[in-house]
């Protein structure tokens, strides 16, 4: 399959304690270099399971994930992940700069280069002055910015984001959405953004993948034909935005009923 990141026939079955649960049945799609793709679906449809398989954190039962044509069998060096639970992904006893620098120690970089990458990443998320703080001294939105900065400092080709704004308030969420759009535009990173929020998916994405209910397949791939320049005030009240989010909502409701392509 073409594309920077490819998922082909992915299937995941959990077995244990006499139970067998098919979480993902047959997922196939690609993400091209430089795309920002959002992935939505009914609750419990396996979005996080899919992301963990793509990140090499979970072994699929069958099928494969390819990054630049190479099978993903463990966390690949060209990929970074931002998790939903930022409070658990940051080490509270480390200062912000140390949290951001930590994954860079796996790379053959000089201390000076690591400092440069950390400073640049923190500046990019608006936290250049918070390098010496501890995570517990920051708000939830600022902690998630630290988690994003840590991923950016790693200089990934692909950034996977697993419902990263689910635990923050609405105003902070809007700010972080605009931050992601800006970083995607300025840095050219390929982003797969998993969310349960339909409006967020339409606002952020250049393309939206709608998943079916579990066991999961791709129900629809929707091109988001909104202007490249978006803002929280005008974009969200545009008639085309309302049409797109209504269409995605209808697809998800159809997925819950088990009706394909309604």
C-alpha cells in the first residue's frame, strides 16, 4: 500500500479468563506524508487499541502496520505518541525540561543539541519560561503542552495523538486544537489524531476516518474541504462545517446501529 503510514487488514483479538473479544476486525487505510487525519467512532470501538498497534505498543492478531514501507513490530524511531492521560505520562519529580529531554537520551545526540531541541519544542508550545517548573506546578492544559513538546523534541516523522484534550476544559481545548493545527502547518509533521469529539475531528482534520462499532472496520473516509486557515469563531459557524459535522454524526449513529454507509 502507498502512504507514509499504512494499516492493512489489521485485526486484534483479546483472549483470557475464558473470554474472547474481537476488538478490531479488519482495518485498512493509509496516511500520506504531511497529512493531518482525525479518527472518530462510537465509544468502545477500539480507537486506542488501533493506535497502540500502530505505535508498536501492542501486537496485532493479524494484519500489519507499515511505516515508510517497513513493518512496525515495536516502537519505531520515527514516531512519537501523545497520550490522553498527560498526568501519568509526565514524571512529577522531574522538571519540565527534564521531562521533555528524557526520550532524547536514547538518541546519539550531544548535550548541547538536546538542550537546543528542548528549548525549541518548549518555545513552540508557548512554555519557554516554564522549563524549570515541575509538572504539578502547571495547569492541566500546560501539562499537556509539555507532553506535546516532548513529542516534538523527538523530531518524529509521524505523531500519534490519543484523545489528548479529553481531560481539559473547553477553552483550553480550543487553544490546544489551534496549537496542533499551527504545529502541523509549520513543521510538516504527519499527524493521526484520535478523538471522540466530532466537532474537533472536523475542525482539525484534513480527512476524517469514521470507524464502525466493535468489531471495528473503517466505515467511511471523509475529505474535509474547509479552508486551510481555520479559527474557532468563524470556522465553527460556517455552513460547510455544520454540514460536515452533521454527516459524521449521522455516520457514527449508523455505526451504533450496525448500519454501514448510511
